[in-house]
C-alpha cells in the first residue's frame, strides 16, 4: 500500500473511533450536550441561590425599615400629642384672659356710668 492509502485508513479509523459511543452509550455530541446542560443547571442553581440570599437581605432591610418607621411614628405622635396639649392649654389661657379683660371692661364701664351720674 502506498503512503496516502495508509494515512487515509488511519484517519478513517480515528474518525470512526471519535464517532463511536462510549461505555455509557452516549456519543460525542450527546456528551457535549450533557456537559452544556449540566453547566447550565449548575449556573441556574447558583443564580437561584444568589437570588435567595439577596431576597433574604432585602427582607431583613425591610424589617429594619419597618421598625425604624414604627419608632419614628411613635415619636412623631408623641410630639403631636404634646403640641395638641399645648394648644388646648393656650386656648384655655386665652379664654380665661378674655374673661378677665371682659370683667375689667365691664367694671370700667360701670365706673364710668356711676361717674357720669
């Protein structure tokens, strides 16, 4: 045989050996596809795991925000209550002052009437 024929037979043998199924019955394309599928599944699992961790952190942050919001709401409500009490006291004081002024004006008016007689 000549050299070209021998090389052709060896290449054909290598090609056929590459296309043969391995011990598990999967060919090279199937093995490559399985490797791609496995890599995709691992990547998806890592993405889901990272997503769960991020969601956990978001939940923790939301809980902290709610606690802070509750504290702020309580403090604001306390200040509103104080301001409301101060307004009520001021109204009562203004009413009392108005009554005193009214009595004094009335007394002054009576004195003026008596002086005019």
